[in-house]
């Protein structure tokens, strides 16, 4: 029996995995293919709660949109892309379409990741990739270490040390995002109350 083998590009492999694993998030970070399982209930509730919070403070009226699972083209390597859990973007972000469902980083005001089983991606490669992309704010609800980290104002492709927030504290959304909002750490980590 003859077996045909075909070499795939990283992008083609990502596309095949995405089709084979519905509900999973497939990303390419620093030339490495990553697959994240579907979110658990607390993870999903945190993201739904964020939508409500940004709506209540008038993000749409401020010229922003808040979206879940929209692709972010990364300038780190040619096929790199991420799919942040939650993003605050300019209202005309669709005009910054790069390819597939990926948009240019300049329309992203803030991205939020709620860690899952692959928590090390959010705390390592994504910090580096998002800084290189120049994203003004990156918030991580780090459920593994029970804290929230806020990276802001990247310079020369790197974020300064993050601000760290513990349970019982509130995370102020940076002014650069365009709305005033304080997010409770407990809700970011656990989902809505």
C-alpha cells in the first residue's frame, strides 16, 4: 500500500487542527503551534461578564468594540497569530483585516487572557508577542497563580514589569483603552458572582 506524505506549512497545519478540533483555539506563537481546549464555565463567565462591564461604561459610545476570539496578526514571525480571549478594539477594526480572521495589532487597545491548562503560554510567549506587536495593554487573569497581571506601555518590543493584583483588589483599565473601569480581581479569576 502506498502512503502519500505531504509537507504542510505551519499555517496549513493550524488550519487542519482547527477543523479537526472544533471548539479548541489553535494559535501560532513564536513559530510554535499551540492548541487550547474549550473554556471551562468560570473562564466563559469571566469573558461574558467583561462584555457587560464594557457595555455598561459606554465603550461603544466611546468608539470601541469588545470582542471575543478575534484573531490578532502578530509581527513576530510570518505565520504567527493569536486569538485573545477578549479584546477591546477600535470600532473600525474590520478595516485592519490582514488575512483569514486576523486583524492588525494597531487596532487593539487591550487584550485579556484568562488562563486555562496551558497557562504558561499566557505568561510567556504571549507577553513577548503582544509587546512586540505594540499592544498598549495586556491583562492576564492568571488562575494558576491566583492573581491578575497588567502589562502596559511596551517600549522597544518589551513590556516593563507587570502590575500585580491579588484577590480583594481592583484592576484599573488603563486610560489608553478609552474608558474608565475598575475590574474586581475575584470576578476576573472566578467568573461572575
